């Protein structure tokens, strides 16, 4: 049931959110972290995930990849781009409103990311996905906590909302794993298509992060080195796993 992976993803998201209160974060640091996660996601997608889904020879895979890409485009509209570090805090009021639409969109995104982890029997693929999700969730959790804090949401409510987000990927994993063992509806038959949807989501997020990492189209050596580090990390996991 991938219990260990589910716990790792949940705990890493919670700890990442708590870092907001423990360390001093600014926009520059968050963008560097995003650039690292974006480069890693793009690299594992190009090096491992895409070759795996196309290896089966299913010519419809590209349709599901595009579906995932445009699904994330729609989710971005409702989440206001928090998946790639955009923070649009709403004005303070006496009773701060919880951004339910943004949270719902973020939860759908996280749920889909967990489904291929729960559906795969390939340990290498599972580990790479988990590591990619963990790295990606660090800046998302930080951005989420920053947005909630700037919107006037209390620390207690913020931690509850962070916990809901952190649970979504493990729930996606459990959903997929459960239906893989239901004889009347074997979800494993659709694993490659589900993976293709997630690849489309990864491609949208990673390319958006990388395109946005260059402000005003100016070369930034620090961000460039972070991006190279993310790519090398993905290559290292392929070579030395």
C-alpha cells in the first residue's frame, strides 16, 4: 500500500510548511527553491517518466499527456498559480476568509500526483516520483503558508489547511492502490494513462517555473546554477539508483 512513501510525502509537506515560521523566507529564496524543484521535475519527466509511458506503444498516450497539461492550466486559474510560487494575498478584514477555491484546486493537483505512485509496481519509478513530489511540495507548502499568513488566517487554521493539502497526495496513492486490488475495476489497466496525465501536469508546472525563473529575460547566474543543480540531481538518481 506504499505506506512508507505516503508518510514521507505527508510529513515532508507538514515540515516544509512549518519552515515558514522557523526560518526567514523571502521571494528570492523561494524562487531559487522553485527553480531547483522545477528543473528536477522537468528532468525526471524527460529522462524517465516520458520514456516509460511511451514504451508501451499506446498511441493515445499523447492525448492524456495533453489532458494533464491543460488540466493544470485550468487548475492554475483557480489556484492563482500557487503551485509555481505565485502568492496573491487578499486584503485583511476583521474576519479573514479561507481561500477555499485555491485550496480545492491545490488539493486536486496533489491528489492526481499521488495516483501513479499508488498504481505502479516499479520501485524505481515510485521512488523517483516520491522524491520529485517531496521536492516540489517544499516551495508549495511555503507559498501556501505565506499566502495564508498575509491573508490574515490564524496560525491554527493555517496548519489545519496545510494538513489537508499534505493528506491529498497520500489519499491519491491509497485511492489508486485500492482500486488496483478491486477485481471489478482494475485501475492498473489505466496506469499508463494516469501517469501520462501526471506527466502533463509536471510539464506545465516545471516549464512555467523555468520560464519564470528569468526575470525580464535577463541572465541570472545564481538561478542558472540552481537549475543545473536540479537537472544534475535528476541525472544522478538515474545513474546511481
